[in-house]
């Protein structure tokens, strides 16, 4: 199995590995401290420009069930529960039902990207008529300190496959119980006495990775932007 996180970083995306999942394209975030991000707002609410930005949407063929994110059991259950919250499945109580074990692997399919090109974003900021939309001292201060992150791309998926491996035998009825709690919208089945597999088409796309650029300003004037894939940890 390929490492999904490494695969995504090779495409300029960072896997979303935290509880915050309200990211969307053309948001501007303030990254003052490592892993502490504050949302400023949408690009068009903070800047005015005659340049109209057009997104590019395409199927992400590289993201499929052959690439996984691997976790130790407790971290993995926590990550899975946070992920399921975005699809309104917070009441399954996985952490109470599976509280010891070996590992959790998460994979995705039916994925797509929504992206704005580097050239289009650069043209937006370089245009002489582009300016801050209104007086915003904090935004200007963080811009001049190179703390602004602009999300130019998002990767979404509809399908989810999770393998949970334990070190003790699972209740033989656990798969049926969890499937019932999920109103049959998620299928749980025992692969063997120590592994349960979860599969679902969540019906709606949910975010799994983000492409972000750090914006560089000098005295309020745009200078450049740099792709930011954070190899020390996750952006979000």
C-alpha cells in the first residue's frame, strides 16, 4: 500500500489531519504560530481586483483505495471519529466499542480536486488595480510579516474505506451493530476475528487535503507566493 500523505505532498497537497474541516478554496488564513491558524476570510471579501478567477475541477485518479494513511489504534480511532463528524456520523461511539488494538488504516476513492492556477492567482495580485478591500490593520500587519496563507486547491472524496485491526477478538455482532447505528449508510463487516472493515459512499464530498501558498508582501504590496507543504507537520 502506498502512503497517501507522501503521495499528496508530491502533488502539492497536505492531508488534513486535524479536527478543523471548514477549509475551502480562496480562503486566507493567518499562520502566526506553527499549527495555529486563524481564518481571515475569503479572498474576494478581503481584496478587490478586476481579475476574475476561474477554478479548475478534475477527477483525482491518484487518490484511490491503494493509498492509505496508517495510524496507531487510539490516534486512528480519534482521527476517524473526527472525519465521520463531517458527515454527521458522530454518534457511532467507536472509541467506546474499540478501545484497544493494533492499527487503523484510512483510504479514499471517488476523489476530485478543485484548484486555482498559480498563474491566475499571481495575475490577480500583480494587477495594479488590486488592493485591500477596506482598511484592515491586522490583515496588513500579517501580510507584511508573510504570515498569510491562501488556499488555492482542495481535494475532496466521497468514498471511504477503513481497516481497524485489534489485538483481541471482536464481538461477532459488532459489524451488524455499527451498520445499524449508521442507518446502513456505512457498512461494517468483520474481515476476521481481529479486524473490522468499514466502507461507505458518504453521498457528499468532504475535504481530505489542502493546497496552500504563503503570500509575501512588502509594505502592503504583493511580492510573490510560495507553495507550502509542511513536512514538519500538517497545515490543518
